[in-house]
């Protein structure tokens, strides 16, 4: 299943693996974000995006609109299932180890908020924000460290990382 496919099916498949969720929540749309439904399994979340029909463009280059995204805020779910990126990075790992030997376009520091990020996986299941945008961007699973933290505190996919190098 790719991130552009049915988010509700992703939730149903995850229930089959992790069991019943520990939390289900809804958030109405805002000027910047679509309506979403979030499902949590204690450290692992799936957020299903509910775009209005007129927001989805077809047949041409389109804005980055995944049907769902996932995030990890723990190394292990409440059901005792380990959560790792393809390269085995997990929440709690040393951030400097996660960025070691990564090309510069896979690492970013947000100077305004102090969040450091690194791309830990680059899936090919989603094409990106705008085809041929002229801006080098990295997509995939992104591991982040909160300000003043030396460890990975969150992983999200699909996510994008601006490269300023």
C-alpha cells in the first residue's frame, strides 16, 4: 500500500496487526490543513487526510496530498511491537548516529524552531509536492530531534525535508 492509497484501509490493516487502537480522534479542517482522523496505538499513529473533493487535482502535476501519514513517538507500541524505519532508526536513537554518513541534502536544521531532521528512508511510492518544482526536496521517512535533544524524538512518513545545501 502506498501513501496515496486509501487511508481507512491502512487503519484497518494496522488494527489487524496491532489490535484495537488506544485512541481515535478527529480534527476539523483549517486554512492550512485538511480535515483529519487520527488513530493511535500508543507510540504509533496513522492520520487519514480528508481533502475536499475540489482540492484533488488529476491528470497534471499536483500538490502533495497523501491519503494518510504515519508517525512514531516511541520505539515500541503499547502492544510491544517495535517501530523502526527501513534503516532500523528508531525513536530514542542518538540523532548524530542517525545523520552519520548521510548526504547533506538529507539533513536539515530549522533555525526558527531548533528542530533537527534527517531522511532515514526514501520510498518511491509518492512523487512529491510539485513535479519539476526546481527545489531540491527529500521525501520519505523523516526522523526528528526536538530542540535541546540529542535523540530522535519523532519519525514521520511521508514527510518532506527542505535541503538548503
